[in-house]
């Protein structure tokens, strides 16, 4: 059974909007969640197709070979994601306007 993550991307940033000083495990999580945000905000997404983001879990010390599926959600707002192999999943919010947001600037 995978973990469920509820993530606010702003928690990984300093007051200037850059990656803050954090332990390596937290940095790895920030980069994983940021990759999902980057993919979602730079591609026309189809929730039935995988992203190019590999799963990060290593159940039983063996790397999961799944690819992340993601979609934009309205209620609650954010980006939901999951790995169909290990069932790791979550909801990312607070990504708008961060360094991972790849939408065209207005």
C-alpha cells in the first residue's frame, strides 16, 4: 500500500521563492513533487496517460518502476497524482507561481 501525501509546494521555498535550506530527504521530495508540477503545467495532460515522472518509492528496498499519473483537480483544488504499481498518491497545492509552475507568464 502506498503513502498518501498532501503537499504545499510553498513549504519548500524561502522568502525569495527559491529552494530553502533543507535536509536531503526533504530536498528529494521537493524535487519529486516539483517534477510533477512542472510536467502538469507544461503539457496538455491526459489523466489516462503517464507523465515522464518516475515513481520515487522503494518498497522492500526495490525501486518501484511505475510512472506517475496526474491530473488537475477542482475540489479540493490542486494536482492529484498516483502510481498505479505501488499506489503511492497525493495532492499538491500551493504550486501556482512557484519556480515549478511552467504555465505561460501573464
